[in-house]
C-alpha cells in the first residue's frame, strides 16, 4: 500500500467535526431556503402535495404585494429607534454601575 496516507487521531476527529458542522449548517439553513423557495411560488403551487422544493417558474409579484400591504419601512424605523434607545440606556446604566462598584464610601473612589 504505497502512497496511502495514514491519518492521525486528531485528523479523524477534525474530519468528523467538519462533517457534523456541515450537517448542522444544512439543518439551520433549511427553513430559510424553504421560505425563499415558497415566496417565489404562485398560489396554486403552494397547495401541491407533496410540495415541490423549487418553484416551476419564478413568480416575483409576491414581493411588491407584500410591500404594499405591510408598512415595512415604518416597522424598520421603529426597530432601529427602539434598539438605539435601549442601547443608550444600557450604556448609561452600566457606566453608573461601574463607577459605584469602585466606590467603597460616598465620594471616595479608588
């Protein structure tokens, strides 16, 4: 058996870990891929059993309809506003907590 590479135990462990991570990534991405695939289907295609993995033809009209029915920009602005206010509040309270943990007596900080 000339030319056959001998794998160490560490190499075997790495290979098994890479295989497991690949399987976990596929499991984690599967719902997102299914959602995108479903968003590109026509309404009759949604009710076919068993459901096809890919649409027969790309139907992009679902996206303009969704943006007309739901105020996404307003929702995005609300999310950004709330996240900013919460972050500023968190930084301020953490700053005050950090200073109080250093002070052993009032007005005397180490």
